[in-house]
C-alpha cells in the first residue's frame, strides 16, 4: 500500500485518453489499493488512475451513501434527469465550479474479480461517476463548469 502523488491540472498527462484494462493482474490490484489509500489520504470522494499517472481505465469512488467502489473499464449505460451542483477535483485543488450533470447515472464496469457489475447512482454519486469517467478521456470538470465559484462562495461553503 502506498500513497501516490496526484497530478495537478497543468500536467499534460491528465489530458490523455486512458486505455482499457485487458487483464486484471496483481499489478492492477496493487494500483487499486494504492488509489484507495491515496483518495482517502487526500479526503477525496473519487480518483481516476490517470490522476496518479497511470493511463488505465480505472476509477475508485467513496461516498457516504455508496461506500467504497472500484470500477475497471467503466461505461455509462443510462442517465436521466439533471442537476447543477458544485464540483471539485483532487487535481484542481482549492477550485470549485458548478457543473450540469444528469441526476441519475448507471454504469457498467468490472470489479477486481473481473465480474461485470452495474451500479446506479444519484446526486453526488451520479456526479462522481460522470466526473471520474471524464478523467479517463482527458476531460476535467473545469472544461465543463457552467461557472467557477468565487473565493467568497467557497468560504461560505
Ligand atoms: Co477529478
């Protein structure tokens, strides 16, 4: 287990497209464990492998409602509704913006055993699915934000 360095938004690696995982090797399992530790150490609710410099389609998410989730090769298969809420990113520290996201999102992915899983999230989890999957295609929330929050708005919480 290790805490990995999280790339910041000026790093060009964050703009690259991640590749699918063909085999869930011991190395991939170690990466998942390290991503979990890294996300928790940074108090984040999601982390994509590209953020620790590994261009693989792997995401970890942890919210109070969902608990800890690992997604390998995730795809959005359904979405509905709409929400406009504040979003941040461990690669964009101290900045928050309002994004326009679906309220409900269903993803298909593999778990660490290579089994296909289907998960549906709403509210924060739906945003997290969209946000983390965007990372796999080199997209940051700052690209999509309707507007960024001012310092005063962030301080007011
Ligand atoms: Co992010």
